[in-house]
């Protein structure tokens, strides 16, 4: 007899609903990301709690009892209603898009462009998070992300934007001082800025191994866009992306200290959960972002075309 002081656990009810709807403990386990044994355990617990047998268990299959069919009909309808509520709640939030991305890309490339998206889609508010770490898109906190990597993230749709490439960049006044930068055996009078691993890959792509970097490093800063700001101010030669900092190059605030371009084999990717690929706000942002990426890829095609990839 059902103990009214203790309602059956939600885990047991959820396992039963999935098994009844799919007609299989194994299929229910796959949907719930657990094992068939776990589903069987929770269903048996439910049967014990309510004092009613819900399934007939055969060698290769399970079958609902008459009581099980009655309970299943109500459980399946209840969970269908619950799912519909979540979908409706998500649709009601179509006016706000939460995006997480890397600090440098968000600061130097994306933020200056967002005004154009707001002009095109004033009905959508953008919440922008800048984080060096990849944020979990399954928690519901963020709708979409721009990540750097190889584009292989389970459960996510990944659309390639542009490759991760880098080259030495400096203020025009330091161009002459950087003339010998292609030879790591020559000491430079001007400091280096940026990530030492990118500098090492740049020299490896040039054909040097066991490189001792020329010159000393200037101030160590936490993000690429800060290194670029220091380079614009004439504080050293930075290693940075000619795509992300195309505006600095086009306005003449920076010039290539050397024309050689290297990459690490990774790319920037626009990502979102596969289950939400038909969300109106995600589709609108994806389409707008794709047009911006296409425009910038075309403008940077000479850099991309001659980039030598050196994977980590």
C-alpha cells in the first residue's frame, strides 16, 4: 500500500515514464544517460513504494501491466506538459541572447560590431560575458558561445569563423628596430609582448627549432588585446592576430613587424546546443555573425592564405 507520507521519488517516476514511453529499459537508459540496470532499479523501487506491479519482465523485453498502462498514460501526459512548459519558457525569452566568448575576441572584434546587430534586430538584447575558460552551454546560463579550438564539442553545433593566426605587430615608430626579428639569434633592442608559446610557434614555422627568443619580454599582460594596446603605445613588439586587430592595421596604428604569418591549427567557432538550433534569436544572431565573418575573412584573405600552421 502506498505510504502517503512519502511520495515516490522523481527519479523513479522519470525512469518509469521513459521506459513506458519508449517500451524498453535500455532505450530509457540511453535517453536518461544512465544504465538499464539503474532504470530497472528505479522502476522496481517505484513498484515497491506504490505496491503495484507496473511491468512484466521477459527475457528480452518488458511489457506494461494493466495498472502500468494506466499509470504510464498519466505520467507520459504529465511529462509532455512539463516539457511544453520549458519550451514555452524558452520561447518567451527570445528577446534576450546570452553570449560568452574569449576576452580578446569579445573586446577587440565582437563588441565594436554589436551596434550593427542591435540596429538590425532591436528586439533582441545581448548579454555578453567575457571569459578565458569555455563555459558550459548545457546549464542554461548561456545561449551561445564563441570558442577557440578544433570544433569538436559533444552536443554542440560548431560553425567555423576564422583560423587562429598570429604575426609580429608593432607601432610604425618601432618598425626599423624590429628589422632583425626573423632571426632569433639576433638580439633585439625592443621588448617582446604577448604569449611566449605563440612566439615559439612563429619561429618554428619559420624553420627554427630550440629557439631562444631574441630580446627580453616587456610587461606580462593577461590578454592579447592588452598586449596589442601596449604595442600601439610603442612599448614593444606584440604577437597577435591580424584578423582580430585588422582595424589597428588599417588605421596605421600598427604595422607588421614581419610579413610571416603562423597559426596553431585551431579556429574560432560559433557554438550552440544542437537541441536549440531552431531558436529564433540564435538563428538571427548566427546569420548576422556569418555575414560579419565572411566580410572579415575576405578582408584578411592574404594573411589567411599565407599562414603556416604549426600545431601544438
